[in-house]
C-alpha cells in the first residue's frame, strides 16, 4: 500500500506542473502590464520604468519567468493581497476550512443518498421505484446549483422560515446550541451540492450494479445458498463501486464550480466566494492563488479516489 | 415515414420509443421557436422602464410580471433566451470541433503524438473549469471588448472559453472510435485502393463514429447553457443590458422575498431547457447504441 501511494503521489507531480504551466501561460498571454501605469505616467522617466522591468525580470524569456514564478509559489511566497491587506496564503488558509467542510459534508450526504437508491434501483430494474428514481436523477442533474439554491431559500427561509440563508462564522453560544446553529446554517448549502452529486452518482451506481449482478460469480454466490442481502451487499456492491469511484473522481473538477456558486449564494466565507470577490476587486494575486488551490484540491481528491480504488480492488494495490 | 432499414429511419424509430425524449424534443422546439419568433409577436421593448408597475406578478399586461425597473419580463426572457440558447449551441460546436480534431489526430497517429495529446486531454480533464473560466474572462474581457465591441466580445469570449474547457470528452470518444475503426476491413480496403489518410478519415472513419459524437454534443449544449448561466449568475458573464436567463436570475435573487416570480420564470426556463436537452441526449444514446437492440 505504501509503495502504491508513493507511486500515485509521483504521478500527481507532473499534473500539478502541467496545471501550473497552464495557469502561467494564461496569465502571461493576458494583455495588460503591471507597469503599464508607470509607462503612461509622465512623472516617471522611461529609464526608471525600464529599470523596474529589469529588476522584476519582466523582459526575461518566458521559460525563465515561469521557473521564477514556480519557485516562488513552492516557497510559499504567494504574493500580497492589496485589497485585504494580508498575505495571500494566510487569507486562503483562513477561508479554506469553510469550503472543505461544505464540500466534504455534501459528498458524504450524496453518498448516503446515491448508494442505497442506486443499489435498490438496480436490484429491481424497471420497477416503479426505479423509474421514479431515474426521473428524479435527471431532474437533479438538470437543476443548476444556483437555481436549486434560490429554490431552497425561497422554500425554507422565506415561506417556512426554518433556516437562515446567510452563513455566519461568528455564531454565538457553545456546545449543543452551537452545533445546532451550525447544522441549520449549513443544511441548505450542503444539500444543494449533495443533490447535484447524488443525482449523477445514483445513475452510475445503478448501471454498475446492474452490470456486475449479471456476472457468473454472483450466480455462484446465489447458488451456494447465500441470502440475497448478503449477495448484494458483500459480493455485488463492492465490485460495482470500482468503476463508480473512477466516474466520481472525473466529476470532481465540476464539483468545485458548484461549490463556488453555493458559497456565493449563501455567502459562505470560503475560497469560492473569495475568488468572486477578488475578481470583482481586480485582486490578481488572490485570483491566481485560489485557482491554483482549486486545481490542487482536484488532484488531492483524485489521489484519495486512487487510494479508495486500491482498497476496493486489491489487484491494483499490489501491482 | 422513413422506411425501415435506412440507418436514420432506424434511429428515428427507436428514438420515438423513448417517450420522455420525444416530449422533451417537442418542448425544446417550442422554446426555440418562442425565442426565435416571440420577439416579433410580443412587441414590448425589453428596456421600457416603468416604475409605476415595478415588481408586479404575472398579469395580462405582463404575462411573466415585471422586474424592479418595471421592465416586461416576458420580452426580456424571449430576448435573453436567444443568447442563452445561442451560447449553448455555439459553445457545443467549438467543443465538438476541437474535440473531434484532437481525437482524430490522436486516433490516427501512433506513438508520441497520441500520447502527448492524451496527456493534454487528461490534464484538461483535471482542471477545475469554473475557476479557470472566471480567470480567463477576468483577464481577457477588456481587451477583447475593446477590439470588437462589448456584446460581440463577451459572446465570443464566453463561447470560446466554455467550448475550450469542454472538448475532452469528445476527444476521448473520437479517439476510441478511431482506434477500433481504423483496423476494420472496410477501412483497410479503402486504404489498399490508395486513399489518402485525410480522405479516409473524412469519407469512412468519421461518418462511422458520428453516433457518440452527436450524443456527447447534445449533452454539451446543456452543460454550456448551465456554464453561461452560472457566469451570468455570478455577475461575471454578459453585461446587464443583455438579459440572458442567468443574468435575469442574478438580478432577481435580491428580490426573492417580494418578487419570487422573477427568479422562478428565469430559473425555470434554464431548468426546462437543460432537462429537455438531457432527455434528448438520453433518447439519442438509446437510439444510436446498437447494444440496446430491441
């Protein structure tokens, strides 16, 4: 297992480098010049502008500039946010927990919905339950997150007045009261993200379980007299989950889009809403850093999926 | 009625059995007709400000109600729907063109070119699309709008960027199709007759791999509509005077408590369009996949 993990980690390095190249190229191709204002300012003599450009290496070849940028990023020197007046890495570290909490809980909730529904649909294919689940799944992944969010606010905050629609980090109280308030304010954002994920996962789980239950070893398990429950849970589901993990990992990048929208709707102070507010405030270092963090998160979750994959399918782990 | 046996007729016969897909096709056609010809019939200007009737619910004068400036929502939605659907179609065309080209090159060439292109595809698949969309739009919006004007500039930018982050699925599908098709006897026969590779691809291989491309393209339209609406909903897509459905929703979200109709009509339109397209894609997949023979 340890060697497998190490190999996976090594495979992640080129992807991270690739992503950093893409980000840097986008930034380098973008028109606009950080010293453009200096050049047009008549009070600054052109020699000073040229000296500054030389000092920061703006006229160097692009490969050199990339290497310098990359080494700065690796040293944790992510720049300074002029809007928030603090270092970019501190700012992101402040915001990251909220995002991870919302994404993590939504994944768990989605799994809790998708797994039973998908398996039950596949065990009784073309039953009424299956048809309804299929229809709901289609509705679920056709509902854009921003619309689900607004619908939830309309229903639960405005008409029923059960849940608050603004997320607060400074809820008072302690112990159970705090947990209850936290639960109430995260319920809607988590549910919005979870429904989107659960909808497509249900379909993956269903088709995968259907496929596996046709295999010979399942017939063998039945033939030797195992109760149906055992057959499904111990023999079918575990093997059916292997392709599902791959598909889930492929969906990861899209999930972060949903997280950005959700954070924006419910005003959750995570890195998604940080991204939007820094775009509106033209805070380029923060925009670059948040995009990079999102890309790293995708890779991290892919890594987790790989580990899960190795656990589900021992043949892979020991290869 | 197409005769049985012709491939198109066969697909149509099977597509018709998917009731939800047929119903969706009808709904989508009605929506397309409405946004195409609606503004000719419903001649209320989209930016007619009338504070005496602002935030009104649906009525005979304003079937979809009005917004905070008293502008007629039906007119705005018909006009904005054109943009929303056009962005979806155009971005799909970009994605399918790029994806087919890359997939075809990778599928026809062996060795390092194939490996490099697939590495690129995998890399793009692991990029988070929305943050990058936002980044690219943030960096390139102003210069491009200076070049070709605000509306056209935003349209081109959004279409290219959304399409540019959605070609990977198509590329993989096309490559997989090409890998199997290029070893088939009919392709070999054509090659033995002296056909050039390019002609071979255009005449024989590509037409035979159209099915999965069409299905993926259909789903891409839905995804592109959602992507555009998301950008507009975040306030970073089209400018306020171009009321795409996402933009209407962005403006409506602060009036959710007093004028819910405003958000519901816009969000409902996006949802209905996306849902129908997804069902049509599902129907097409069933109809074109020879394994679901019945």
